[in-house]
């Protein structure tokens, strides 16, 4: 069906960049939109009519919200899918279904992880530089201490020699 024959709601369903899934009381998938399929890397024909847990492993948590007739907004990671999402979950009691709007946060989470990694690496490098500077400062201080001690020793010997010479002149 081309876009000209679709209602506004169907167009919104198809073009919404957020994933949309509708689940019935038995926790079976009733509907998914194209964005949901893209986000979860599935085909609509493969999931519609199947248990929601086949697509969303946390479907049991969704069922708890259904039973409590609650709405929720939460962020969830699906490591096995390399996916991070924000879920807006709500029930539609009259239709005996609940729906979940899924916003893909994967790229945002990757960027946060990369920034955290860069910060850790930077801190590690700064610590290395400071440690190296401390070693160099310690070496310099050690050398200065040695040369100062040698200079002092030489000066004391020189002073003693001069005093001895001066003492010889008075005799």
C-alpha cells in the first residue's frame, strides 16, 4: 500500500522514529512498527503473535506493570543485542493491551562510554607524567645533594688549607 492510501495514523505509525510495540494480556505481541523492527533487528511477521519475551527479554517486568495498571519510563540495556533504550510503557485497559514506546539510546550510551574511557585514559596518563616528574625531581634533588655535599667538603678542605697557611705565616 502506498502512502497516499494510508490514514494519518498509519503514516505516523510507519514513520515514527521511535519503536512501538503493542502487547496483549497473554503477553503476546499484537503490533510492532517499522522502527521497532529496525531497533530490535527483527521482522514484523516473525514477532507478531509470538510471546513478547522473544523480542524483549524483560517482558515479565512489563507484565507486572500491566497487572498494576501502571505507567513507567525507564532506561534499559539489552547487552545481547548491543542496545540501550528508553521505554515508555503504558496500559490501555479498555483494549486490554499495553504499549511500549522505545527510544534508541545506543549511540548516546556509546558516546558516554567513550567519554568515560577517554577520561580514565587521561587520568592514567596524567598520573604517569606526574610519577615521572617525581622521579626526575628526586634524581635532581639527589644529584644536587651529592654535589652540594662534595662542594661543602671541598670548601671545608680549602678553608682548612687557607687557615693552615695563615697559621703558618704567624708562627
